[in-house]
């Protein structure tokens, strides 16, 4: 296989990273992702089949996509996910395959996923306090997630990352403990500013809990941070470490930092649409073309159109996206 093209958008950004949602189902009900009454789920027929997903990825790979992250909802609840990961991990030309999970099922599946070829895993974990964790997830058990993280380390995933969404009034106290975790374990902890997804369970604060506050808290309560150079295929995080730490600390600041200028990704939703930008409602249908027998060349044109539709410089502090993350793909 030879990559025949490079995907460059209208703002001279090279797009080489595709986030792939395989389901909108999730076994948690996190307050910033879903309303208390739940969400309307799409039908089984509306969800892309694994072979359809692999077809899109294959064409995108030939156009320059090198990095894939599998997301949901919660991807580990979908039957056949291990076999899908195996097919994806053995696809020539894909250099990096990762998975984002809430970790509840990871302890029982980590070994099979590792044997299937998965190399890296991100675990969403917003508090290290059981009561706060249960309040955020509405039904999650912290011990299941921490067991999943331990199993991921045991089987050799590298890196193991923890994603912490910053929630005003809920998890400020956890910031120092998460930072100290990187000193003790080979884990990357990434603090992520909460984006405006129209979730009234966590109303916007006039004093948002953002990147600057996290950096000040860590410096004051844990220690000085050393800024690190970016690695090839790195995501949007600005990376730091504490002196002598085994892991790293990342800051993802889409609200206060506006990293649009370096964005290198698109999303394929479980519903079969390409989403050029997380914080724009624009989507391009690819499922209809797949199910109408589109050629690779036709699929390539749809992918190229999605890349050209990528915006830049959105004023996301004034934007509210009404699709939940379960519908978009983390």
C-alpha cells in the first residue's frame, strides 16, 4: 500500500487523524454528556456496520490518514469490538490505533484487546473520589475503572492516558491527586476544558474551570511543571511533566486556548456521517454512498469534501452544540 495523497484543508492544515465512533450506547450517564432523562438512541440499522467503517478507513488511509482513535458512546459495549480492533490494527498504512473508554469493562477485555493489536488506551475518569465519581457518572463504580487502568498497565498498553473533564464545582479537588499520579505511575493525565454541549446538568459558570487554573493549582500544590516538546502524531494537548515523574500531564484547552490552527482531525460518527469539526454542527453523509455501492473514488470525494469543510477560528465560547458527545464520538 502506498499513500497516494495528502489531505490538506483550505487553511493549509494536514489532516491525518480520524476519530471513529462505533456506537452511541454507553453504560454511564455522565452529567456533561447526557441529560437525566437519557437520550434518543439510533436504531441498529442506522449504525454503520464494521465492514462499512473499515471501507471508509481504507479509503481515508490511502488519502493520508495515519492515526485512528476508536470511540463511542462506550466502544467496549459493542459486540465484536475485539475483532474490529484486530482488523484495524493490521491495516497496512495505519500507524497508530487507540481506544477511548470509560474503563468499566477494560479489566475484563484489556488482554484480548492487546492481543488484537491495540497499543494505546485513553480512560475517561473525572474524579478519584468514589462519591464524586458516582455523582458525575450517575451509575459508575470507581473501583471498576481503576481496575481497568491497572490491567491496561499490566498488559503493556503504552501510553495509558487518563482524560479528566474539568467540571466547575465538582472536581477541582481532584487536580492535585491526578497530577501526583503521574509521579508514581507511567500514566499521562490530560485535563480537558469542558466544551459547550448544551448539558443543563452542568450549567456554564461565570468563572470557568480552565487550563490556567489547573496549571496554577498544580504548580502551587504539587510542584513546578516542565513543558515538553510535541511528538509526531500528538493530539492537541500541551504536555508537561513534574521533575522525575514517570508520566506526563497534558492540558487540552479548546475553550480558552483555541487550538483550531493546528487541528489535524475529523470524526466519523456511528450514524455514518463525517464531522469536520467537533464544535460545528456541519456533517457530511457517507453512509448513503456506502449503502448505494459507491466506488472508492466516490468515497474519496466525500472525504475530501469533509476535509475542505473544516472551519478555523470558531468563537466556541459563544457556541452551544446540541448533539451530545455520545452522538458525535468523543
